[in-house]
C-alpha cells in the first residue's frame, strides 16, 4: 500500500503484483480512497480560524491568525450514542451540546 499526500489530503492506493508504483504518484485517476484529517472547526456552529493583521505602533501590518477555542468533548447524539465531537466553548456554554458523563 502506498500513501500519497496532496494538499492536506492523504490518499491510499492498493497495488497489484506487477504494478509500477511510480505512475500512481502523479496521476489522480488511479486513487482509490481519501482520508481527511481533523479540522479546527466547531461541528455545531462552524466557528473556525480567522485571519487578520497585527498592527504595530508604527502602523506596520503583519499577518496573523486567531484560533477558535475548540475542545474535543464526548457528546450524546439524537440516537443516544456517545461519540467525540469538536465543539467551541461558546456552544458548550450556551447549552447547544448534550455532554456525556
């Protein structure tokens, strides 16, 4: 099995006995499965990272990011199953999440 990383997405491809592995790294049509990583975004309200500028006293602008306060908590679904979810603290404080104990 060969794992190819392209633009923050991990692709997996299984090869046959006589397949040339070098051609699969360049052509996207031969890819079998995609696996996405965890994003820093709230699953309830969609709050995520925002960007802007640091402004110094001399009015120089440099780019910076503000991260949302995302916590991984155990929640209870509508079906009653317990799972982990990425939730911002505003949603937890306002009672939009049913926490599992």
